[in-house]
């Protein structure tokens, strides 16, 4: 799909987050519910505060679109990119996806695999309902961690520790 056509669709559905799969399928996502928004805000804030305005990388939130090498256009809930990848609008090195009520774990796990296949070095899929974080890395099977209160980053996110307690806590 051309950039122009994708922009056209985004303008038509301006109140929605829109992604495009590798096959050109448009995925329209409604705004998140308030609880998911609160949780995602905590995650993005922690990543952003740690990144310290680009000292350790450039942090982005769920409104950021990324153009993947496979042709897909995706938006991670939170991400950290090197300056080089950020300038290219490419796949971030570190991505986080937070499951919200309408998201299915299988569909989100497939999206996480797509991030890894397209250059992400680390991905966390966070499931508040089960208090599980599934860690995705290139060349390795996903690793599920349940009942943890924090998780430490690797690679570009080495030294970052995500406090999961605000994510697990219900309002």
C-alpha cells in the first residue's frame, strides 16, 4: 500500500489508531478503555523517563507509527529506538505491547513475532489479566514470566527496569 493511500485511510478514520499488515490488510483499532489507557500511560512514562530525552535512546508511545521492512505499518504501545532507527521511522529495537480487553493473546503474540522478525531485539507482551509478561527475542522461543513485579531490559534497554505494580493494580 502506498504512503498516500495509507494517509488517506488514516485521515478518514482520524479518531482511530490504524495499522496495516504485511499483506496490506487495514486494522482499525478503537480508542482503548480508560483502564488500559492508565496502564499504558504508566508503561510509556517509565520508558520515557528512563530514556531521559534521548540519552539512552528515543522513547515513543502508542500513537507512533513504524514502517517495518516487510511493508507493515505498526504502532507499539511503547518502544525504545536508537537515534538511527528513529530517524528512519523503522522498527524499534525494543517494543512493548499491552493487551487490552479486545486483544487476543494469539493475535498479539503474532504481532510480537512480527516485531522480532523485522528487527526488534527485545519485546514484552504484557497481560494484566494473568499478570504475565511474555518476552520475545530473536532466535529464541518466547519466555513467559508470571507473578513478577518488575522486569529488566536487555540490549538497548539494558539497565531499564519496568515496575509492573501500577500495571497489575486495578483502579
